[in-house]
C-alpha cells in the first residue's frame, strides 16, 4: 500500500498546478496566508476526489438517488482512502451563552434545583414549608389537641370591591359566617362592604374541638377549606376570636412562608433558566445588564447652548415639533435656549431632560389662515431616547439611541439574570446563580461530597442528576488541563 497520498497537478480554484505528498496515519496541517488555496487543496481536491470515488462504489440503483459528483481539476491522486471531512464552522457569539449552557451542565443544575432545591422566603429568609392533607391533620392534633378552633378559607386577599355577589353566592352555598378584616360577621341578604377600601375576606368553614371523636368532621372541614381557599387554609383559636391582633396560622399545600403568607409557584426547570420568560429577570430580560442613559453623552459640553446643539439628541435648533415644545418650555420656565446649558436652573434642566406632570406646554399650529393652540405633555429628552430605544423596530434608530446609553449591571437581579424567587431556592446554602459564578475547579470541589451535606430525600432525588453533573465537570476540567499544559 502507498504510505502517502500523492496529489499531482492540482488546479482547483486558485491552485497553480500544485503537487504534494501527504503521509497517512499522521496529523498534517496545511498553512498559508489567506487565499493561498488551503481549503481548495484539502476540501475541494482531496476530500472531493475521495468522496467521488466512494460514491462510485455504490450500485447504479443507489447512485441514481445521489447524483453525479464532478471530478476536481487535478491530474492524479494516488493512495486515497474513503474520506470524511469535519465542516469548518464558527460558533456565533451570544450574550446568553455561558460555559454552563454550552456544556449542558447548567441544564442539569436547573433540574437539580427544581427537584431538590429548598425554598426560602425573600421577605424573612426563613425556610418555606408545605403540607399535605395528612400532614395538616397531624399538625392540628399536635398543636391544637383538645382545643376549640375555627377553620377559615381565604378567598379575598388585599383587594378592593363591595363583593355583594360573592356574599350572596356563599350564602346560597350554605355558609353562615365570614371574617372580614379580622371581624366575624354573619352572612345576610344584600350584604356588602366598602368598595373603595382594601379587604381581606375569609369563609368560616367550621368551628370544632380537636379530639378523636371529631376526626372525621375535621378531615371533611380541612378538605372543604382547601378547596375554597385554593389549597390554603387558616386556623384560629376560638379563644382569640375577639382579639383583633390574634394571628391565624396559615397552612398550605403550596410552598409558603408562615410568617408573611408569601407563596411560590411549584418550581420547574424553566424557573431557573434566564433564557425562559418564567425564570428570566423581568427588568433585564435575562441578560444581567441594562442600558441606562449616560448624561455625559447627552450633554458632552455644557458651555454650548441648546440652540447650538448642546443637547446632542436634539441637534441644532430647527423648525421641528420637539424644538417647538422646548421653546414653549423656555417661555414657561424662563430660560433662554441661546445661552450655555450650565447657566440654566436645575429645575429647568430636570424638566428638559426628564419631563414632569407639570411640563404641559401650549403649541400654536397654523392651518392656512387660522391657527390653533394645543396643550401637549413634554416627556423629556431622556424619556424620549429610552422610548425610541425600547419601542423601535429599526436597527438604525436603536443604534442611534445606544450612543446616549451605557451598559450597567441590572439593579433588580444584580447580574444574576434570574427572577427574585428563583434565587431563593438553595442547596447547601447556595443558589444556582452562586454556583454559576464559580470556575470549573471550584464547582467540582463544591460538588465533591455534596451527598453528605444534603438530606436523605434530596439524595434520592438528585442521585442521577449529580452523576451527570460530576461526569461533565470531570471532562471539562480534564480538557482544560490538557489545553493549558
């Protein structure tokens, strides 16, 4: 067998009758300046000829579906085996791509936190809890045994309205009492509350003593309360009924904070993805950064007047609608558009840049021989630029607006790119954003022995997920070591 690939007289594209001998079973690199014919030799000559010969080995029936491949412009190629070529491809840069997303480690992290993460309240920092119906019954017998309690179902939380139809519907369903803003009231015909005040309304499901004899009744009342209260119910001691400051105990099937009543939706992997609307920070849309107005770009030189282009987005004074508004503002707030910007009062500058509810100006528009005066609201130069940046569909306008803006870390998510709720699901006191910020070696070290730092239930759920994460981390760390060594 020929130990080399012999290419004689290659003239494909810009190759000038090139002849080369390439050894087999070795790594051969073709180098040269741009346009010297590297790809023409490797792909359009050697690979094309090898592919053509391989196709010719097929039957006539198979070749009719493949089509004919032209022979490359070359005198002779010897020692050529069937070939494959890996496509030359560049990865598009995306602000949403990270090492975690490309290696799929982040996908398994999302699954891990959705299934094994522990939720904490962002109001109090305390661990959130949830109960099944059986756990609720056990909780009542454990904490209220032989005590008389009132079981309530919350149906209105902090909303305005008169709720006349709601009260009538409850009365027809057989309920006798409701607790409105801490006060127990009997349901009556045409009952309503002040529609302009905020109300909390709870149905009184039952009043009973927690003992063995009333267990069946207790179970039915709990089920009814959860149905009416959307998987939530409240327990109030009968002795605390007249105490307006007495706090009812909240029990829920959902993740909730007993101190504040805050509840989270059931977590899913999408809730931890900054590429999903369910998990992305609503302020920065999952990018971690936001564009904010840079006043130094809007007014680079305050020694220039507004008329001479001192406010760059406005440009030079001309007969346009927005300049007519600025001139009307000048008349109302007593400043001169022909004087340097630094001479203007702070109040005038705030109105020019940011607008205000008081920044209403009269515009005189001439129609033939008549003129009409219109009152318009001036939004402010800064708000105008922001609106054009956010609402435009034109790339040109967007690029123009970007000249007056700078990139800053998102103040809502602090660069984590996720919703606030997603950051309060933790494993071993770490949320998913904190793990994502670690380098590969630190992350691998954190996952080492994680089985000993989480509870038994988490271990059962996370067993296969942790195995996949550790395998990918080992692979990445091994290749990083090879590259840098």
